[in-house]
């Protein structure tokens, strides 16, 4: 009975960006719309900095934010804005989580909990920081 249960296929939804078809492209996953991207930088001493879009061309000014209700409200607001922008409730924000070497494991777990609570399924944990992001985290 247990072996039969373990043999059953398990499925998980996977959210991928839209596919591009065009000159020289054949079923290649396209670059995502940067208006859908929100980046969360995790620093030391429970520091969170978040911005939407690209850092070079942000949709909003990078801001320092707190864990708990503040980050949750920010994520829910941004997700709703993106859904209105795209006109599709299934296309919400795509969150890039960037924990620094000075952040702690608990902060990463807290952000992952917020992804679960807010229902945001499109996120990635990235360990690469641009020089501009490093400067942003170092600022007070």
C-alpha cells in the first residue's frame, strides 16, 4: 500500500514567463516585463530594502521597510498594482529575494513566510548583488 502511494506521480505548478516568438526566436522564454519585478534586499540588523522595476530605472524609489505587517502590505499593494497593470489576476509580481552575507537565516525564512502568506508564488532567491545594490544596503 505504501509503495503504491509513493509511485503516484506528484505535480507542482510552475510559473514561467511568457514565451516569445519572433525574428530568430523559436519557443524561447522571453525576458520578463521589468514592471512586474520587485527586488527585496536583506541586510544586517533586520534591514530590508525593496524596490520595483530595475534599479537603474526603478518604478518607485528604493525604500527601507520593516518585517511583519509593513512588508506584507507593501507586497500585497505591489501585487495588486501589477495585476491591474497587466489586466490579468494570474500575472502578479515576480519577487527577487537577495540575502546579503550579513543577513541571517531567520530573515530569509521570514521573507519566505511572507511569500506564502501573501500568496506570491513567483519568487527567486539570488545571491548576486550589483555594486549599486551593495551601496544601497550599506547606506543608512
